């Protein structure tokens, strides 16, 4: 019988793999995969823009954390996201 902790660990591993697969996609391919008729953003292009912005913000937060600087002091040019 599976314990609750084992079930949680198993679910976490599935989520980890799914996120890695999603994050390996280009923003365009991720947007195509996320789009469905009636999507609140409407178009693949709008979803792609959101993905690019979110990835850029995540990279900025990661770099800021590495530098251990408060947000207002971490203003610097960031590398362009890979499309």
C-alpha cells in the first residue's frame, strides 16, 4: 500500500518532469501547446508574449537572488530570452 508521503513524492516527480518538458520548449511551441479555442488570451501570439515575459521575469528574479540584491538595485541589462 502506498503511503501519503510516497504519493506526494510521486506526484512531485511527475510535476517536475512535466515542468522540465514544458520549459524545454521554445516560447512559440509552448504557446501553441497551451492554446485552445476560447483561451482567455485569444491568440497563440498573445500567449507567446506572456511566456516570454514570464521567463524573462523568472530569469531576472533568479539573477537577483544569486546577487542577493534588492529589486531596485538589480537594474541591469539581462540577456535576451532564447526564442
